[in-house]
C-alpha cells in the first residue's frame, strides 16, 4: 500500500482539509490513521494504485495548506527505481 505521511496543526478542520484533497482527485483512501501529539496531528493516508507522480502532485497540494507541515511519501517507487527494476 502506498501512503502519504504528514503533520498538521491539531485544529478541528485540519483532517477535513487534508482528506478533501483526495476527494478532489476522485480518490478514496483505503486507510486513514490519525494520532494527536500536543498541538500536532500525525496523519497517514493509504491509497492503493497511486503512481509516484500523482502522489507527488497531492503531496505538493498538501504542502500548500496552511495547516500542514511536513509531508512524505512512503512505499512509493520513484521513476528511477522503476526503470532500474
């Protein structure tokens, strides 16, 4: 499973803003895990069948949200790895 991991401010609308970006791409996450740590939310969103390029586009959109800090892609093979594989 491919996943995007991010940190967001622990505000009431932060999770909705994050998940809305997936909805706008017509994607339904298979798994969403959220843990609150002080003033931050650790969020992991799992989406199967997501290409690296599309995941990177979503990650950039997430980074543009005011409430979101760090964003990383997990288990996403980059194009270089696919070509070498």
